C-alpha cells in the first residue's frame, strides 16, 4: 500500500463513526427522495422532446437537437453546480440545478403554446439542469461513505431515480389531458408536470439535506488532522491538473463519457425510428420505460459488484452490454419493437455499470478538496460528449439509417473496452 493510499484511508476513518453513519443514512434518504421527484421531472420533460421538435420544425435532422439541447444543458450547468457545491456545500449546488430546470420547464410550456421550436430548444437547454442535479446527487452520496462502501451508496441513490424515471414517460399522456383541462396546449402538459416535480425537489433538498454532507466531511477531515481543505479559486484549472496527475481518474472519466455518449445517441433517436414505423406513442413510452428501468433498477447490484470485484471489471462488463445493445437495436427494423426493447434495456444496464463504477473510481482517486471541481468537470465532459453524440446521431439517422448508428456505437464501445483492459495494469 502506498503512502498516499495510507494517508487517504486515515483521513476517511472519522467517516466510520456511528454518528456519521446515522447522518449518512438520512443523507441517502433525502437524496433518494430528491432523485425520485427529479427523475419524474427529467423523464416526463424529455421523453417525447425529439418528437415535439420534429412536429414543430418538420425536420427529422432538427429533431436530434432536442436531445442535444438537454444534454448540452446538463453539461453547461455541471460546472456551476460543482462550483456552488464547492463553495456552499451540496445543498447549494443541487438547489441551483433544480431551480434552472424549473425555469426551463416553464419556458418549454410557453414555447409549445407559441409553436416555436427554437424557444422549445432553449427551454430544453435549461431543463438539462435537472439532469445536472440528478448526476450531482450521486456524488453527494459519497461524501460521507465509509471506506469500501462508496460504489454501493452511489448505486443506491442512482437506483432511487428508477421510480420517477420509469413513471415519467407513462405520465406524458395523462399530463397532456391535465394540460388541456387547465386550458393549456395539451402537448405542454408534460412540461407543466416537470415544473411541479422540480419545485418539489427544490423543497426537499433545501429543507432536508442538513447537515450538508460535503461540509460535514470537510469538518471531519480537518478534525482528523488533515487540516481544513482548501477551496481552489480556479476550480477548472485545478481539476485539469488533478486529472493530468491521476491516471485512475482519467480512466474513469473516459469510461463514463463513452458510456453516456453511447446511451444517449441510441436512446435519443429510438422514438423517431419507431415512430417512422407507425408505432403508437403509448408503445414508444413503454419501450423507453424499459430502457430507463435498465438504467436504474440494478444500480445497487452494480454498486455492490464494483465494491467487491473492482471498478475496471465492472466498466468492461458495461461496455460489453453496450455492444450487445447496439447490435440488437441497430439490426431491428422499424416494426421490431421487441428487439428494440431488449436492446434498449441492455443499453440502460451498460450505462449503469459505466456511470456507477466510473463515478466511484473517480471520487476515490482525488482528494476531498478537489472532488467537486473534478466531479463537475467529469459531468461537463460526459455531457458534451453526449451532446455531440446526439447531433451526430440525428444526422446519421436522417441521412443514412438507424442501423448505421448502431454500428458506429458498437465500434466506439469496443475500442473503449480494449483500452480499459490495456490500461488496467498501469492504473491499478
């Protein structure tokens, strides 16, 4: 064991106390509740965004920008969320993210009422802040985790999003009826429901996330003799420097980015692919619900497995599932709903492996005072790659085919899996 690792373990010893364990249980419960309602907001707001943009714009290629806008929004608000967390604690960061998403939901309602697809894209950009908040919540779960439990605690909070995220797509049609009842354009109903969900998430975080897990972890680290952690004034620069000097963190970041890019690229264009085959919107909602179930339902198992057998083996396992997903979905015709459903479920489980194992590996590889900045940079890069993937996916499907998109994703994850296996001895 290296001196650095020994010092790191010593700094984490206060996190094993009984009082901290009780606080961590309350923290996990609060974060899980926020994930449930935040998951409803993200899912119900984004499920049919590509179809809505296509209908307003009349262009399949432009429809791909719906996914781009939301993923880019998550990227743009990753660093502000991390900066707010680094300065004022996790509560400040999560409140910022959910507040932006609430504003984006309201703008989306106005955009649909006006029939403006550019304004809808602007609303979806801000609505991406909800994804930034949900992603940041997973890191909030690790601040007080005792040694050997980081991945499983992270997995528990990710799993909590299952309830809201699975409910979301199936609430779209009831929300349309609710919107009509309220005198709104029926298509704006899902975004009105998303606004209500993000408002609830704001209240949950503001009231119940006390004490703040990051601020408490800093105090415990200082009490243990490590000194008060410095708050970097130039967080982005320090995050880059930390990544440059930490091979394990770089490996984790790239694996997370590839997993996310593969997932959002295929997922964002699947509704368009099925819609062109005449599949009913209700059926498309079920397909997406299965996909989202795959993303979250096995998260505790993935976390436990990552703590037991290691981060890199779980990352490679995730890449294998993403490869199978790309092959299954990409070779399915426009009427192959069952095959597409199987592919999208594997797309979700593969993403789960990449996100949970990679996030745990990233968090443990960097010191506490640098974590918010590095975590924010990781989410920024992940979502920029995802946004790029959705742009390319829209163009590929519009100009070539959905099958060609599957082939490109299969090649991407295969190369990443090979790189993970070759890099493992050095990072270990």
